[in-house]
C-alpha cells in the first residue's frame, strides 16, 4: 500500500491507496513542532480507526510547503517505516510534467501535484484553483506543461485580517452561500462581502488567465472551501476534493 502525505501551512492531508483505490484519508492540523515519535503516535491512532495497519504500507510519498516538517517526516519514515520517503519537487516530478517556471524550484510541491493529477484526469488545458492558506491558480497547457499561475491570500487569512483590524465587526462562519448580496444585518453583510467578494476575485483572475492562455481551459477547484466557492463562482466547472492525494498517488506509483 502507498501512504501519501501533503503538508500545508494550516492542515496536513493524508491518504492510503491500495493500487488506485483510496482506502482511507484524513485531514489534521499541521503541527510544526511535533517530533517523529509524536507523529507516529498520531498516525497509529488514525490507522486504528481503519481496517488497515501501518505495517502494510510499503512506500511513502510526501509533498510539503513547510520546510521545518522535512526533518520530522524523514525521521519518522526511517525510524518507523524502515525506508526514506519520496519527496515531490520540481526536479523529482519532471518526468510527469515539464515545469516552465523561470525558476522551477520556486513552485510549491502542492501546485505541481495538483497539476499532475488534473492533467492526468482531463488531458486538456487546465486552470486549477486550490483554496488553502493561500489560494493558488495554476495553468497547465494542452501539452501537459506547467505554465505558472497566480497566488492570493486565502479566504481564511483575508477574513482573519478583517476581524483583527475591525474590532467592532463580529466573527462569522463561512459555511454556506449567502441568500443575498445586500445583507440585512452585520453578520449577513460580512458573509456576503467575503464570499461574493472572493468569488469576484476568483472569476476575475480566471478570466484574465483564459485571455492570456487562449483557448478554453477547463477550470477545476480543490481545497476545503472549494464546494462553497463553486456555488458562488461563475467560472469553476468542477470540484475535485482528493486532487492532491491523487497527484501524489500518480507520482508515487511511477517513482
């Protein structure tokens, strides 16, 4: 079995694949100060709630945008898995997708993994949006080349800045699409402004990317808030909740 791990700034997403089937998956907070022993205890606890054992895992593949986690996860894999993990970066993923960035090493591993998975599934020009701590927009050519993209502050980061700077505004939950843009109370107004305002950002960037790229690239989204933003957006055509895990699986199977 294959263990795939994507380490983000806020959350870490993990999954176990049996060939191409995702057997189980988890989303946990990224603990940047954890030790390899603590990570092992955490993973054992997660596995105990499934029908598989950690000892059944024969390979581990990792993408990470948190440099401090590299030493922790390397130590965990060597000590408890008996082997080093395969790390995804622009160089190691070059066989699956040419990276046409000016400096390929600057491209986040999660962006590469998402792009590999998207092109593998759709086989056409793509725009991939990942709603995380930052929201990333990545462009893939019809030939399967990573072209580049855009990065903006994530919805949660933007909202937190608003709540921290405007002391009279209440914190609101972003769980569903507002019924209207013209809010009738402060909480409604904040929800409408954040969600519809961010949808405007998404649609604006996507339309500009399409104009630059030419053709009609297929637009998909992933990340925790992707289902909500699909409802608010006019340009997102599909949501792929397991896109990052799928990309790791594809690269892991061929590594």
